[in-house]
C-alpha cells in the first residue's frame, strides 16, 4: 500500500520542524536565514489556505446549482 497524500504532508511537516530544531543555536539564533524561512513557510501556509478557500467556494457553487 502506498503512502497517502495526508501522510506525505505530515512527514514533510515533521521533517521541517526537525530541520529547524536541529539548526537552532544555543543563543536562540539559527544556522539559516530566518527571514527566508519565514517567507517560505508563510507562502506554504497561504497556498494551503487558498486551496481551502477555493475548494469551499467550488463546493458552494456546485451546491447552489443543485437548487
């Protein structure tokens, strides 16, 4: 049985969290550019939210046409 999309998303999320935690210095700074990381993570969050909004919108419009 193959890996589901759900499992892939959670594995990737766990890998990102681990990567961040493993590259945090004792003083609370990181071994990577935190601004770039924030931009990338915010972009991912925005894209997920857009997908949710467009899915809800499509379902809403499909339901409206049924009546």
